[in-house]
């Protein structure tokens, strides 16, 4: 049971693909007369549901990533160094904006984790767009020193910064996949137990 809980995000990402393959095998087996008629093409028939699902929801390299870099907590350009997940975004970035829905889903499973958005802009108008979409779900603020934050996350946006104890882990958007989410959840369970 613990294995399933600690791999929720990975399992939930893989489950539709697994079910589509199993469904394809079941479909092909059910229509065994078709199988014998087509010979070796039956294996392609098994894969049709998977290929349909994959064409609609392809697997990207970042989906199963956990590529983070570690930095000293002293290097965090923030006075508040308590446990939290910081999402560093920039104005006008569609990937940054789409991270909000993902973080809402992540927060629904991890309500004790504080999630904070930092917009790399000193303009309040840039903050307003994110604030409307976040709608009070997380803390959001802009920064007086966008260059410092951009340097901290190596100029990659959105970046996800997990602060826990004396450790800071940073993921760029293409490295923050389901395995990274599972790793954070695992860390949270250790912290809160």
C-alpha cells in the first residue's frame, strides 16, 4: 500500500496507457475470427486503442522526469526559508500559466504544503493575470529583483523550487514530471510523520 501511495502521480500517468493496451488485447481476443483472418496484423489490432490514446495524449520526455539541481538554502533569494514549493514564473509565458492547474491538483493531495508563486516582474499588471487564475489557492507576489530570481532558476520558466529543511531543489518545467511530484510527496510524508 505504501508503494502505491508514494507513486500516485506516476501510476496515474501510466494507468490510461496500460488500460488502453489491455483494452486492445481484450478487443483483439474478443474478435478472434478477425485475428486469424489478418494473421500478423492482429498485433497491430491489439495496439489500436493505445495508439489512439497516445495520439491524443502523447508522452513527453518531461512527463516522467525528476531532473533537479540542489542549491544551498542560503542562496534562496527569499527571507522566508520555511518548507514550501515556490513556482517561479514570468509574464506572458503559456507554460507558466498552465502550471497553475497542475499545482491546484498537486495541492489538493498535499494541502499541508504551502505553494507560493513568484512572478519575475515588478509590474502589478503582470501579477494580476496570475492572481485571477490562482483565485486565492496559493500565495502570489511579484519580486523587486527579477534578475536575481532569473539567475537563481538559471533563466528557465516556470521553475519549481522545493524548500525543505536545509535543502533547496530546483526543477525546470521539462524536469518536473510525475516522478518529481512523487518524490516531493514522499518527502512530505516523512516530514509530517
